[in-house]
C-alpha cells in the first residue's frame, strides 16, 4: 500500500498490524490466545536459525593457528559472555553460558530487523498478496514475553535442580520472613509475586524499548511524505527525513546491542539467583 495514499494515522496503524490468524480485524482484546501473530513466529525462527548458523560456522572454522577475523570476533564474544556468566552464576555453567550466548545473539539479530527500512519488507510482502506484515519480533509483546516465560521456567528448573524439590518448595514458604507458620501464606504470596514480576519486567523492558524505536522510525518515514514539490515544507520534510533517519539509525544500533545485552545479563542474574538460597 503506497504511503502517499494513507493519512499519517492510517500509515502507522497499517504498519503496526500483524500478519495474524485474526486477519484484517486484528486482535480484539489485550489478551487473546486464539490469535497467533505469524510474522512474529516466522521472523523469530528465522533469526534463531541465523544465530545458530553463525555460531556453528564460527565453531567449525576455529583453528589452533592464527585466527581469522571472524574467529577472533566469535572468540571475543564467547569469552565475554563466559566471563559474565562466571561472575554471576556460582555453579555449573555448562548449559548456562551457551544459553546466555544464544539469547544475546538471537535478540541482537531480532532487534537488528528494525534497522531495515520500515517499508521494504512490507512492500516485498505486498508483491505476494500479503497486506500486513510487522517483521520486528521484539516489538511484539507476545514475542518478548515468550522469551521471559522461557527464562521463568529455567529459574524454576534450576531452583529445583540445585535445592531439590523439597528445598525449593520449603523456600517458597519460609523466605523472606522466616519459618513461622503464620507467615507461610505471606512468604508464599511474595515469592510468587517476585517470580511473576521478574518474568513480566523482563519481557516488558525489551518490548517497550523496541516498540518505541520502531514507532519513531515510522514517524521519521512520514517526513518523506511531505514532498509535494520544491517548496519550503517539502524541502524541510525531505531534509528532516534524511538527517533524522540517519541519526536515529546510528543511535538505534546502540539500542539494538544494549537491549540484547540487558536481556542476557538479566537472564544470567535470574538464573544465578536460583542457585542461591535466601
């Protein structure tokens, strides 16, 4: 759909619409488990495949001799993530360090989709009869909450693995106020709230930042639609579109990496806390 055929509100609304099982009607409520955003699923899987492929190629080409540029970059990243895991998680990191590396690379690649011009992928999709496409998975709360729920399950798994089922269950009732029967319900409620708060905040943080960045790209793109000829407003629009777009794109590269780093660090912190007792 051509940008010039739409008003500013219609343009943004169109780009915020997912390719979902709900069709053009969209999701009718905030929580609707009957609706599946297929674009979020497809691009999440594609970026995970890219992440696994890049890490596989880095491992396959590793040599004991003079490393190439790609091997150096991969080794630096692996060493950096391993050092972070070592400083936070005090226990077996055989699975945790690779998990953190996977989360970081995966989220970076998903976030990086936001650096592609906002009209490019939807325009290509329109050639194949797909009228709605929102390719940024981390700007969909379903995508980010899916990651955070996975981290929540890992927190519970490691809590049970390290402390045992009895120790984990006991901690839910005796921390943080102590082993007093009258306080068991309050301890249990606080611990459940803590787990839920960690899960929600982890997903909401990534979603909020990427959604805001995506929306700003849409607003910058609208500046280009001001062109109607060689007049002051048109020149201002095109100039603002170019300058603001370049500046925000460069700044957004930092956001893409920073948000992935925060997601990785919080994942390590939460799993590290599961290794420790109150």
